[in-house]
């Protein structure tokens, strides 16, 4: 059918308007030119004509379509795996249908999931590591995406207290200067050792000081002076300060607060000097006449420039932790240890300390369940533990307590300082029970207790938890790992050169820059030369770095005083207390030697006297030679006049002789006319030597355990003996791929070390293994064959013994026997470890002769691996009613807990013990004549 309307015609072409006009169109009062209207009319007419000539009519098109489909069969089957057809769409991504088709939505969902897993796959199949800085103390470290072994890197550090043992105030000697104060030793209020120094103001000037001088300070070096101070009655407002006279640019770092009369605080000051000088180290107090305060643990350390710059922002607590008190000697970072704890900070009750008084009971029902029972007054049972925490963080204490209604909880905690000493404000009324508590400034430990106080009560605690954060979390047993490296790491005092402990390909090694030697009686000492008042002795030592120059060698004497370093070998000694290291000794051998120039006052060797090798050894065991005829008056050095004798060097334990002695301080009544061959038990401190090697040496390091960081928060505690480590680095895996690689590294040295000591390794093929029902096996061995029985076992046969007898049999017996048996058919069973390693059973160290030494006799001792020491002895011929002193077979490390004595007598005689200290004690009995006294003591 044709179009009904005919398209118009317009022949005038006209002119196209400009683009600007076409964009805005006609406006009011426009009078368009005729040419523009002609252009529009012409274009419209031609467009309509073109449309009619080319368009298909609707009826025509419909008819053609009908004709086209008239012959098509529309019976289309459903689609299947074998037939084409109609299919239903489905957006599910977990359907198992084989007749439906996935929609784009389903495809996208699968694609997104694959993409996410692809990222995780790539992360866990590529090497990725994290590093974290680790400081001495407690910190939180974020783990990677999978549990991973962490490998530490630790640098060495050296502390040499320029005051030596004197800063422990075990004695008062001539080097202690006083200004407007009086000083006395105080054994009741102390922080270290046996005494502190009590300082009393004696002048109305309102200020006084005491300390040590002279102390050598070198130009261009950086120093810090610290002391632990405690106020007694000082009323001044300035606090207790530290100073060094003759230093103009001291910077006070922390004062002792006069308002704190309950605990020791660390006061400190720092300084540097532009010239060499002999200065002092002093503590200053302000108050009225008769007022007093205490000081203990004074120390002076040279520090690095980098450390010096960081001191200003540190609290007294932080300064005390980083620069602890050490006495005589040269001290490095020893046996660095790392502990990682995840989640619950509380261990099972087996790790708590249990205390019981009276008839009370503490029953450990399961690892995390305990029941405490008290029967009334003077009875209590307590489980307690100190947990390292971080100041300023929140901690939530929790657990399930079964108790009577209305009875207070027996689970609580207190805050404690860096020495795990409870704050004086943490009284019974300030107990922190279950709930969230914020650790205050200066709190480094939470002391957690489960106890019943002197009342009739019983409570059961199940699943105790202490977790960081303010949200109670479900109970989880503690996850804990630890690593200890058995080594010492030193630096030079200014920190420019350091030993380094690190892991290379999973193996611990130390890059050694320094050597250290204890200069004691074990070395082969001999006389070398002498001058008036000085004797030189020498001994060979291993030392690859020669020649030796000042600044590369450091040594301390028995008092901890830093010795003078000689730079050249002089034939005749000139300056006492000098150490010189030299590459050869032309008289005897060609190996390195160390030479000490010792004053007669220290050694007791008079002018022209040549000591024997054994007499030199006695000196290095803490004995001083004297002329016997003078040892009870004013002992004099032995100069081949009179008889030889020896007295014990006094360095702060026991009762010394008058200071007027010509051989220094010594122990009253310690004279020996026979050359001593044992160590002075009075806390004798040997000489120490530290030297820088000419070339670094790499050596293996023995370790135990491993530190593992889990995903999320890990509480990591880093510690070392005496000297805290400076910031180190932990490197650990951030992906499973790296975790596996690290495990391979960790296992490889173990396998290598075992294979290196194995004579033969047998690889068994499948045909050589005989199984029996899948639960036991035997191996074909050469021509013979082991009998298959109903047990699992491992047998080893010696190569050169009876082939029918096993050298080792390890296995489970038959007939359902669950016992694991280790047997040897041909000899004894011996367990052995490398020096310093432990033998443990179910995690507990086994006691043996090496960790539990003993001396069995009329007088002797037995030292147990847990630190307990038992000593006994006989004092022959003790006069009646006379205090008689006896020396223990060995000195106690901390002191005597209990000592008892009895006499050998038919009569009723009482005996008493007086003044037990770590080295000796006194006894007295009321018998009628001299009697033998037998005694036994227990302590640590």
C-alpha cells in the first residue's frame, strides 16, 4: 500500500545559517533572511521524499515475515549435554545442574572469588618477609599471615662501671669523699648486695653530698652517672640529684623525689667533656641537720653519642632498666632470650608459685583449675605469678570462680615496677579483681594472685585469663615459645664496633669483633720483671689482632677499676695497674701475651721479691702475700724478711682490717701460713680483659628453642643477663611460602649436624619393609630378617658386636602394651649433651652431676639444679662460751635460709648460731670444755 500523503516539493535551495544561529535558534523580533528559510524548507522536502522512496510499508513487512516462518517446525527440545535446545538461566554459584545455563551474575561471582583467592595464592607462593624492632623488655609485635619462626638480629653492648665494686657500698674506703654529710652502711634498707649508704645531713647549709673521686673522664667521650636513691626524712624541695664536680655542662636527667620514702628511684645526669680530667661521681641531698637519705648501686658508664642524644626523654625507670647497676668487670649482652606469648598471658597453674601456711591447701585439679582451702586465722594458701605488661595499656582479668555467695573473689592482681616490686600504693584495699584495668606509668609487671586470706573459705578457679584489651575474650590456654642464644656480645665502650648475632640461611652465627678473657688463676702466669713497688707478671692468651694499641684494649682489676692501657712493651714496669698486650715473648715462646704491672700494695710482693708461678696463681685467686709477723697489726708486703703468709683480699664481704694496712684491705683472721690453692670465698672478682680483634671472625652459636609469631598480636619479651640488649630486629615470614622456606632452613642445620656424626645411613626401599596389618613393621637386614611381631619398634645393631644382640631397641611392646621401652642388650645407656645443654623429662630438667655438683666428706655440700644448696660440716674443738667463726665449704649466692648446729657431748649442752652471712657464721655453746660442733645449713 502506497503512502497516503505526497511529500512536498521546494526548489529554492537557499543558504545554510551559521552554526551560532543554529545553536541558539530564533529569538523574539528576529527577521530571518529569506535565504535561511529557503534552506530549511528545501532540506525538509528532500528528506521526506527520500524517506518515502526507501521505507518498507508495515503490512508488506509483516506479510513477508509470515511467509518466511510458515514452513518452520517450532517443536524445540530442552537443551542437554548431547542435544541442542532451550535452556533455563540460573544465577546460583553452587548448583550441580547440567541442564541450566549460568547467568553473567553467576560468572561474575565466581570470577570475583577466584580473583580474591588468586591474590592470596600469589601472596603465599612468593617470598615475603616482615621485620620488627625489638627492645629489651615487653612489646607487642604483629605477626604475618601465618604462624612463622622469627629470626633475631642482636648487636653487642658493653658496660664498664668506672666506679667498679665501690658503687655497691659494701664498704666505705678512702675514695669516698664527703661534703657536709655523715655516712654509714645500712644493711636493712638496700637494693643491691648487703648494704646501702645512709647519708645524714650535718650542716645548716641545707645541702650536702658524697661520692667517689678521682674518676678519669676522657675528652670527647659521653658519660652517664646513675644511682638508686631513697629518701628517708629529707625535707628539701630540690630532690636527690647526681653531679660530677669540675663538669660545667651537666644535664640532669632525673631526680629522686623527696616525697617518695618507700621505694628506691633512679636519679641520673649526663655530660661530656672537652678535656681529659679527673672528676667525681656524687649524690646530692637537701635538708635539715639530722635528716637523711639512702643511695645504692652508683654507676658511671661511657655511652655512645647516639645513646647520649636519646637520654633526655627517658624516665628514671627507663634509665634504670637500660643502664642497670653492674659491679666490677666488663659486662656484655649475655645469653639473649626471646619469649613470645599469644592471647592468654597467664600460664597453667604449674607455672605459678605456690605458698602455703598452716593447714591450708592448694589443689591443682587440672592445668587451668585450682582449688584453695583455708581453715581460719594464721592459714593461707596462695598461687601467684608476675606477668610482664606494658604501661598505658588495658588488661582484662577473668576466670570462673566457684565460691559461696557474698564472699569476695580470691583472684586479683597488683601493679609492680621493673624489678617486679609492688607499688607502695598497691595495698590490700587496692586489689584489682576481675575486669579491665589500665596499667599506670612505671608499671612493668602485673602480679596475679589466687589466694584466701586468713579466713575459713574455699574457692575453685577455672580457666584464669589475663588478656590485653578491654573486651573479655573466651578462654584460651597460653601459647608460648622461646629462644635462647648461648653467647656473649660485646662492643667497644663508645659503641662504634660491635659483635653481631644473626641468622644466615636459618643458622645462628656470631660475627665476632672482640675477644674477652677472664684473667684468673687458670692462665699460665709467670714472673717477668719488676721495679720499685711494681711487679710485672705475664701469661699467654689467644689473640689474633696484633699489634695492640690504646683504644683497642680494655681491662679491669679486682675492684673493677679500669686499668691503664700500655701501648708499647717497656722492659721495666713504670706505672702500676697497667695492662700491656704484646705479640711475642722472646724469652720463652712466640705467642701473644698479656702483661700486668701490679703494685706491691695490691700483691704483697715486696721490692726485689720474685713470686713463683703458684704464688702468682694465689694472687689471682684473691690472696695477698704478707709478712706473717705483721698480719695481726699492720700487714706489710713480704720482702724476704721474716716468714711468708697470705691473707684474703677484702672487697666488701666480712670484716676488714684497718685501712692503715700496707697491703690494702683484707679479711680479719684469714691469715694462712701455707700457700693457698683455693679461691678466696669473699666474693672475689677476677681481672677482666676485652680486646678488639684485628679481623672479624664468624663462629657458630649454640641455641635452644625457637620463637614463633602467630597472626595478630604477639607479646614478645626480650631479655639478657646483666646488660640489656640495645634495639634489635626480628625477621619473620609474611606468607606461607616463606614459612615453609624458613622451616627448611631451621631443620637443615639439625639434619646436617646429625648426619655429620653418623657412620652409615641406610635407605630402605619398599621391598625391604615388611608390615603386619599396617600397625607394625620390620626391616630386612642383609641376609637375615627381623621377626615380625605385634609391635612397632626401631632396632639398631652395632657393626662389630654380636649380630643377634641389639645395641638399641626402642618401641611399644606387643599384646596391647602401651609402655614405650628403650633397651640396650649389650651395655649401659648413657645420655649426654654439649656443655651448657640440659637433659629434660616432660619439660623438667633432670638432675645430674653436672648441674648438681657436690663435695662429699666430713664437711661438704650438695648443690641442686633448682638453685637450692645444702652444706654441712664439723667445727673441731670449739671453746666453751666463745664465739667461733667457721667458713662454709662454698659461699652462698644469695644467703642462708636455715642453719642448725649440735655438739658432740654426753651432757645437755645448748649451741647457738650467730651472724650467718654468705661466707661464714659463728657458733657458741655452753658446755664445760672444748667440743666438736656439727652443723647443717640450707639456702641458695
